[in-house]
């Protein structure tokens, strides 16, 4: 092959590669059609609401309400909803614990509740959603892990409802879910009970309620999660209550040959006063952890607080 011919082929090949590169750059940065790559800035910029996002064939998720995701932006099918449930999605397979997350636009005295039923309408669990304090009109997130009894069927309905301060229903999301078969074990969380101790004479005594958790979970972490979550609505009707403060979180758990040290956030040291309440809190935590035979001693620590001041009466 002569040198001029090789040079011509090289020029053609280089030209082809340049055209290919220019086409790729154009598709990547300037293409705004539905068939363009989803990462193209022009395409993501063309999505301004749910309808345009879906028309451009961005992924639509079966959340409540359905949402379309374009780049880092999310567009909900309905802009008037106070309630958005991101997880679980419609027909999602759920296991233990059931994770429910989303956000809600707060009104004056707004409360939220979840109810999980099987397909026959039998209530597996119902629980109030913990909503952070916020000004009316603000949107706040929620994220809760929920235990539930073994269902008889393979499917159920998760209902998340918003109520006014007077109990009027504002909005409700009904989300069909599928139950995964989960190997589970029964553990206990300990709470106070005003029916068994109506005069609060035995502050250091707490009473167990059964919870089902996956055998794959760390039992100490699962037990504390169920404890901090508080009694369910059904358990509250049975007069169970918790003395633990709102906003309580576990920072770490350390098991040293049966000596378990739990470090909590500062919520355990704030607004916790009175000898009876301190005894009740200690009883709930210790009995919840000492249900396991391998736990011999429980040490309660609060981050940033001297040991001698933790749960001091």
C-alpha cells in the first residue's frame, strides 16, 4: 500500500472518529428528545413537571403519588398532595422490618398513622408516625421501621393517613404490598402499663410486649429499635406507655462478653427528670436487653454527658 493511500485512509478514519465524538457530545449535552440519554442536560432541563418528565420517558416510580425522576429532580403526579410515600411502592415485596418513608406537609395539629392489613382486612399493626416539630405549611420527612405479626396470606395493604387536630381525615394512601417469606424470631420490648400499676407505685417495673423480627437482624439493635418505637396503638389501648423521651436514638452498641454498653444521643439527658421516670427508663432499657441470656450487665451512656449524670434522679 502506498504512503498517500495510507494517509488518506488515516484521514478518513480520523474524520469518522471526530464525527462520532461530535455526535456523542451532541447527544450527551444538547439532545432533548425522548430517545436521548437520560443524563443529557438538555433533556433533564426540558422536564419541568410530571407530564413532561413522563413524556420524555424518564423513569416513573409507583410511589404515592407516582413520581417521575429526571436527573436530580423529582416530579409528583399530583402537586396538591400533602402526603408523599416513597417506600414501600405499589406491589413491592416487603419483609421484616417494614420500612415506611416519605414526607408530609404539616398543618396545625396534623397527625399521621399507618395501618398494615392483610388482603382479608385483618389488621396486622397500626402505629402513629413520628413527625418532627415544624411550622404549619412546612414539609417534613418521616422514616419508620415497623414490626408486624406473621401474615396468613401473601399480600396486604399499607394505609398511611393524615388527620387534622380534631381527627378528620385529610388524605390517605393505600399501597398494595407483597409479603416475603422471612425467617423470624419473637423478641420483647418492655413498657410501663397504667392498668397493672394504676398508682405508679412500682416505677422500676416494666412489662413485655411481643415483637417479631428477622433472624438475620442483630437482636440487640432490633430490640432497642422496637423499644424506642414505643407501643403500638393496640398496645396503647391495653394501657402500655413508654417513659423514653421523644427523639431518642442509639449511637452505638458494644457487647464485651456479656457486658453491653449502649450509647444514646443527648435526648436521654434532656427533659428527663424525676426519680420515678428515671427508674422507669432504666427498667425499660435494661429489661429489653437482658431478655437475652448472653446479656449479663447493661451500661447506659449518653454522648457528651458525664457518666455520673446519665439518668440521675
